[in-house]
C-alpha cells in the first residue's frame, strides 16, 4: 500500500512539471487518494477490532405495551477493555410507530452472578455515570440465557422473564 502511494506521488510530480494547472489537479488527486486510504484504514481497523459478536435476542416485558423486542450484540474485540463494544436496540411493540431505539458504547465484564462465582455480568456503559449503566448477566450453567439485572446486579425476580437468548446463527 505504501508503494502504491509512493508511485502515485512520484508520477504526479513528473506529470506536474508540464503546467501549473495540471499541478493543482494532480495535488488534489494525491490529497484525495491519501484521504481515502486513511479513511479505509480506519474503517478496516475498527471493524477488525470489533471481532465477532455474540447476539442475544428476546422480548422483554413492558408495563404499557405488548413487549420490548431487544437485540444486544456484544463484541469481544481483541480482548482488551478498549475494544469491548456493544450495540443494544429496542423496539416497543404495540405502542407508537415501531421506532427502533439504539445505544452503542463500551462494556466491561465482572465475574460472578448472585450465587454463581463462575457467572458473568456485562456492565454496559461502564465508563459513564452509574445512572446510565445497564447490567446483563448469565450463569455458568446457562450461558445462552442473558438476564437483565437490576442496579444491584441481581436478576429481576418477577413472574415475567427479563431474559434474552443467545442466537447461534450470527
């Protein structure tokens, strides 16, 4: 890739000796090409750093609608906290115009879920104020069932199930 940019630069310099007008066009072309290459690099490195996603889906209970269709994608990235990203989308069913609400951000993990020391908790928006943090967790016995947790990091205990299911067909 560096050779291509170098070849473009050298050939542009040779061509630009002919006239000032051609020089301006050539320099613009080099600048545009360099900008495109930089943009492509950033897009490729960002998509590579997100890595594969675990996708959890389900319909969460709703007090004044028929349910909240929820999709949570957890990207492990390269294993470092800086590359832990999530996408959370929600659609209120039977209410409003079906608009999708989305959140994107960073997450961290914590070990242990209630009495299960091998469980895992995802802390969505861990780098934001406590009121903006969202907690989901799963037990080691059922890693395919992800529960929405309260702010004390406990499974919400009601007759309704606040859980998403791991999708294996990503």
